C-alpha cells in the first residue's frame, strides 16, 4: 500500500491548536461556532437538483442519516488533525470500531489484534466476527516481532496504543510498515493520545478510530465515534457498512464534540499533568506494586507518543481492601467512562463482575488489585491527597 498520509496535510501542534479554537470554513451569518443543522431532510426546489444527487453528480445534502453539515465539519476537522484524507462519524466508539473492521473481513478470513484491548472490541471479535467465520489471533503488542510474524495471511490488524488496563504501547512504525508490506489493513484506537499526542498515519497505520465521547468531547455529555483514514478506505466504509448499520452520528452530538474540541489542547495538558502527578505519588506509596502508565514503564511504542493522556492503572497489594478504598474516596468518583473533567476510578474487581463474562478478562494482564484511574481537571494536590488517604484507610 502507498503512504496514506497526505504530504500537504501534516499540521504542527500549533496549527492544530489554532484550528481547534476557530473553525476554518466560512460559517452562515459569520457565526463563531458551527451551527447545529438539526434536520432529518434537506429540500430541493427542482426535480433536476435531486436527480443529480442520486446520480452522483452533486454532493448536496439530502438526508442526515447519510450526511449532515454539522457532522461533516467534525469529520473534516478530525481528518485534518490526523493528517488523512477523510473521516466518518458514528453514534458511538463501538459503532466506529465495528464500521472500521466489518468491510475488510469475511467468512474464512483471519485477523490479528493486540492483547489487552478494549473489552467490547474483544467481544466484537469473539462474539460477532467468530460467529460469521472470522478468526482473530491475539498477540502481545510489546513483542514487535511476534506481531510482525502474525501478519502473513491476515486481512486486518487491530491495535490500541496504549492498550486498555495494561497501558502498554506498540511500535507503530514497524508494525505499520510490516502490515503495508503484507497487504494487511491496520486499524488503531487513538482515543487515549488524541491527534495532539499521536498521529498514527505518520507511522503508516491505515484507519484511526476515536471514541469521541472521551477526550475529544471532554465533558461527559455525549456518545460519539469517528473513523479517519485515506479516502479509498473511508469510501469502502461508506459503501459497505455505514449506510446499513444505522449507527450515524447525530448533528447535536457532532456539535457537542466540536464544542469540546475547542479546548482540547488545554484540557489534554491538564489531564497529562494530573496523570503524571498521580503516577509519581502512587509509585512512592508502599501499597502500590505497579503503575501502568507509558511514562513509568518502557515499551516499544512510547517513542510514537509526544504527550500523555490522563488514563492509566495501578496495582494495589493484598493489604488493601479494594471496596473500602473505593468507598473512602471523597473527590475521585467511581465510574466506567473517562475523558471528562471529573476524576474516576474503575476497580478491576468491579469490572469483572459487571462484565458478566470472566472469559473476556482472561485476555487481560489484570490482577485483582488493579484499579484504572482517569485523572480529571481538579487540582493535582487534591487528587493525590484523596488517593493516599483512601489507600491508607483501606489497608488491613
């Protein structure tokens, strides 16, 4: 495959920040933010105008399940930030993941995925694709040679860098080059780093997925997903999966993500700062056996990151009662999502019970004392003190 990165579209961090703050396209009535086109249909004055759309001779909007101006502006923005040709918005991150995978595999095919990936992505591969005859092999993403060796004969490789719960990274440059050489479509979840801190297309990765509900939106008030990549692959998604699965992004959700992205650079800096402060404090605590964060552990893909998200995990030793620890927290709350202003924890013990399927977590290097934490936007000293106090109160 050719290099899918548009050589004329590699924005610097400063350029990305400027584009995040102010929309680059002329807006109706000189509005300072993108309007919400909350409409299902777009009307035509003449038969010939509608016929031209159906004939593929016009790109006018016709129906918001297909295209909508507010959603299109978000798609243009994420494609620009990732340095690729095109993007497509979906109703959730899982909608985006499914749409990025389904058009490229069929019965009898084999895919490759890194271990410790997002649990619902794992369920997609094991509970849906397997039922339709698609096999997925799981590989330790920190072993670059093992990943490369698994590629021959595969149709697709699915990456997360860093991975869920373990937060290990992959050597995207080596894997991207090997996948291109083997003709394997590469897909990565880039929700953790965002385009500010990692642009996978620069390393040869084909399709980039975002759970836009997380850092991109950033306010814990919307569910949305995005896929970005070369036009040919986005066209394939548009033709083979997007029209039929019904998981389109609504105009209002697109507007909420656009609203959130205007402060993305500011929020990400604070998330990163707080995450590092918490990681340092936890590393020094005698009841913490491991801090799972790219800044605190060497992994082959760390060099692909230019900054950090605020989501990571830490392992508590057997002296800490996990339930007592969670209940003792005063500032940090308990919750399953992440990327908003509030700091949240998700203990592995609770996640195991909530899943209803312990087999999912057999793919995870997740001990019983592991706790995932999303560092929010509170003052770091407040968060550190809250965690220390709760750990000490919960020690037996």
